[in-house]
C-alpha cells in the first residue's frame, strides 16, 4: 500500500511518455480493401497503369482536329460515335468529327473536344457555334495525374474513403495493413449486474465496458468483453487466460486497494509489472498501467465512468494509434470561453463543448458536472480540455489543448 | 438539352435549400443499445432509479460517524467489512467503524469515509492519522446526479459512446431510434470493370461506388451497390427496381447528355422529376437531383471522383443528418493559409489540409491538384473550403467555411 506524499506522483506528461515507451508493432495482415477504412497501409501502393490510362474525354460533344478549326472549318461530318468503354474508332479526321462521350478514349486522329452546348447537331453534321476553342480542351491526358509505377500512397498512410478510390483504381482488392492489437475489456465486481437485469438497491448495471467498447469501435477496433466476479481463484484464472490470448487488457475499476479487489493480487501473481500507478490528474488519479513479461499491456482505469472515458481518449487511443503505425495527430487547441478555477494540485481534464467562430477560432465552453463520477453531463460535451497543473485559475480567452471524443 | 446562359444556373445556396426541402422522416425502430452509436434517439430516456441509486462510497477505507471524530475519537474498532454489491451491514457506529470498499453502499449508522491512505490498520482496530476530515466526505449521495424519473437524454440526441454509459445504466437494452433511409449506390457505364479485373486500355475500374459506400459507412449507414451496363432496357429495369426498393438512389456518373447515358431517359420514363440540374460550382457542376412521385430521392453526382466525393459531403450527408433527426451541425470556419485565385464564375470547393495553431485557430492549406478529376491528391486533404462565388482572389488570413471529411 502506498501512502500519499512518499514520492512525487507521476505527472500526465510522464504517464504519456511511459505509455508511449510501450508502443508495439503487431505485424501486418492483408484485408479486403472495402474493409480497410481506418487501417494503416503497411505497403506502398503503385499505379498499375498511367492515371488516366488513356487520353480521356471529360465532356460529351464532338471531337475534331484543332487544325481543321484553325483553318476555318465549322461544319463537320459526323464520321462515327465513340462511346465510353469501347476501343477507339478509326477515322480520317480531315473535315470530319466524332460524336464522343465523357469517359471515352480519344481516337488518334482528333485532339480537341467541343461540348454539345457549343455545337448544333443536324443529322449527320455538327456545326460549331463558338469562335474560341483551345487545342486539347476537354481532355484528361494519359498519365497526367500519375505514371505507371508511381507510388500513389505510401506505407504508413491512414486509409480514408478518399484513398479507397485510389486503391480501387489501381486494382488492389486486398491491401497490406498493420495489424491491430487483440483487446479485451474486463469489468469486475459483484456490485455490477448486466444491462438487462434489475440491480438490487446496492448494485448498479455494467456500463463502462460498453462505453469503452464503443470508443474503440469508433477507431475501428472490435474488443471482446469479459466480467470477473469478486472471487480470487476465478479472477486469477480469468486474467491468466486474457494474458495468454490478448495483446491488451483494459480494466475499468477493480484495481484500487480494496479488500475485495482481487485483480491487483492476480496481476502481481501473474507477473504483470507495474509501470504507472496514480497520476497527478483529475479525474482518473488511481490509473494503473503495466506490462507482462510477454509484453501484454494492462491499462487499468479507475471505475468511475468519466475517469475511464478520459483514460481511454488520453492514454489508450494515442497508444493504439502509434502501435498501428498512424502518424501522430496534430494537437488541437481551443480558446476557453469562460473563466474556470481548479485548486487541487492535479492536472484537470475539463469537460467542454466545442464551438467554431466565424474568425476561424475553436472555442471550448466548460460544462459543469457533479464531479468526476457524473457521466450524465459527459454526453453533452465534445472534448476534455487539459488544464496545466501549475495554474489554478484559467481565464476566458486563454488557449489550452483539447482532446476530442473523435 | 439545356444551353448555357438560357437561364441562371442554380447556386450552391439554392441547391442546398432545394435539397433541404426534401428532408424526409423514415419513422423509428428499436435497436440493441450496443449497435446504437451514431443513431439518433427517438424517445426520451429516463432514470429508472436515482443516480446514484444509493449512498455510494467513492474511496476504499473506513466509514465512521463524523460525530465520533468530532468528539475526539481517532481509534475505532472495526465492526465489519462492507463490500461493493452487498447489502449494507448493520452496525452500531458508536466508536466503531466499517472497513468499506469503493462502490459499496454506505451503512445507515455511518456518514463519512476516510481513505486507507489516512488510516493505520492494526488487526481489528483502525487509527485515523489526519486531523481534518469533512462530514460526508468520499460519498456520492443517492440521487445527486439525477432523480428517478428524470430525463437523462432527450429525443433527438445523437448517441455517442458517452451516452452509451447512460443508456446501459438505466437498463435500456433496446433504444428507439430514427430509421435510416435505405440507400443504393449505382454505377453505370461499360467503361467500368470490377476492381479485381484488368481493364482494357480504354476502360477503368469501378471506384466511385466504393468511395461513396465508405463515406456513408463513416456515418453508420450501410448502402447497397449496383452496376448498370450501357443498355436501355436493363437501365430502365434496374432503376425501376431501385425506385421500388430504396428510399434514396445515389448515382455517380451516367447523367450527362451523352448518347449512351440511358439513365436520364430511364429517370424520365419512370417519372422521377428533376429538381436540380447543374449547380454553379466546381467541381460537380453537372450535379442532378430529383424525386419520384413516391418520394424516392435521386442524387446524381457527376462521374469525376472528386465531384462525387464533394457532392456526398456537401449535399447528401447534410440531407441524411437532417432526415435522421440530427441537430444541424455548427458550421466550421478556417483561416486560409495561402493566397488562392479562382477566376471562373463558379463557387469553388478548394481541397485543403487543416491545421491547428496554439492560438486556437483552425487553418486551411490549399493542396493543388490537377483539376477536378485528380483524386490522387484528395487523400492528402481533410476538407473542402467553400470559396464565395462573388470573389476571384482569396488572401491568406481570410476566413471561409470548410466541410470536413468527417
């Protein structure tokens, strides 16, 4: 049992560093490209063809040789029709044109497209109604965006819906991505009953695990869930099983010093070494973090719902993103919109509602709750504002870092 | 066939209003709460019990009667142990204490908890080491956050991971949410082949549909996909089938004036009335929007990938959010970080990379592409900046609205 004041408490900054020192690499795997959004590329993607792969028409209309137009021709005989997806038709462009569709390949003998809006079509002839055209207009030239073999996305890139277009275009039905850790969320304690059960007057329903699962789901990670009753043998077996079958254990509650908290004992018996216990912050001071000899990591958040929620966004998600190879996100800063006072010598994570001004500023409005256990207000907020430890009064207009709930 | 200049083109603002006038209500449905993140509540949620439901201990330690302490008592006989989840033990507090755990119900005869750190435990006695305590400390009193019957989340609230905690706590295994529209994404054209196929030199792979599907997935909506070949009968049948089985049809390409664009004809034959055709914007000018007599909506984005992508975020997603009852999102504004010029009389959607300054500002850096068809750069950007139609030069430091890719 530790006593307050015996040694300086771990700061948030130190906790951050200790956790980042445990960033892992879980290898790579191939996944169907349609399921790859949110994952991180573990290979460079190259263009299998020029992009575009051919001189591609970008307007419906007629294709002519610019020279004919320059030499005064305005009326053209329609020699044929070139649809998208068809091989280029072979015409002698001299005074002739091709009726041509968006997406079609441009036949060799023509070089300029005039859109329907600027043409009068009369049976087999087309009359150009404009006096000014540019050679090569309404064409997307072969290889203009990328050449065959060019890298179109580099290893380490986060796969977004926009990148899906590139991946589909180059024909990668499966992409190599960084593997995610296998994560289990453990709740414990006989005071918890299932959501569909009616708690006795001194029990509550299990809720933190579902919140954690939902947070992870936002980041594309599906975690398993498990509940451990207050019984030493079962606790040990269950934790032991998880240490063998998962890369990360997330605990919410059950790691305090209480007489019936069998989890700290089980972790010790199973040789999970403590790296962090107690961080100079509110909420979430009793946060515990450790690693097994095999490298399985245990993030043990205090049982209060806001502390668990904050710990997930402040500690677990940044670790997860680093471990799947995501580039570090830029920190986000917001302008505090009201004065706020917080006296204890703890780094306070203030629940705020974000706003955007027409001056391009991000603002943060404190939403007062009933202390760290009141998650009912949490749903009205978008972020935690991380208020520096050194200060106790925070003035409207001051700027501090915020941690968005995605 | 419309000709340029015949009538003023629809502006982005007008397009917005015309689309918002078609906001629908698809009714409600019950879903398991674990699958409800991203959905919108169609009912008020109330607390089935006080929150907390009992006087809840928030620290491990001992529980005493404050009066004993006030009267000078520091050493207490440990009369029993109160674990979380167990009924309150019955003790006579006079000079006695209860060893008590976080999450436990507070027995009637005691009123104050002193944490282990401030107590010396010696067999069956506990010695309090501190001189200052507050009556009622380390307790979360029954009903302090909410009373039984209080509304804990109102109809119309977006379900976030934070709200999942509240939902689980009040025992709502299923929640009533607004139904989402049934959406089908249609690609068309013989120039398109599947992602796993090798295109002929004049074909390309189908990619826009997958991007659209991924964009919708970000918003929790799973769309079906369908491809229509360039053939009038099949086009008509396929669109007809979709009009009967879906609420919304999203088209990418196939609605231009081209000779082989059978879709406009099929839409006309199937009595889908045009509401918008062509918007004064780049990319995406040929955007088409209409509604069937039964109210099925058709968003037809131009085939170029950036135009489709922009149209999805600028027109479809705001319509979707309104139609599932989400409160209108606050507009987001950013500071342009470089000068930019755009001459055509079109509202330009500039691809930008967002940044955050330590002054709390959101910045937008233009990422130059090779015109509207170049989606290879799109993956490097986070948002479109909507540049006003009236201006042609945009200076660094000016602030404009941005549309984030989620």
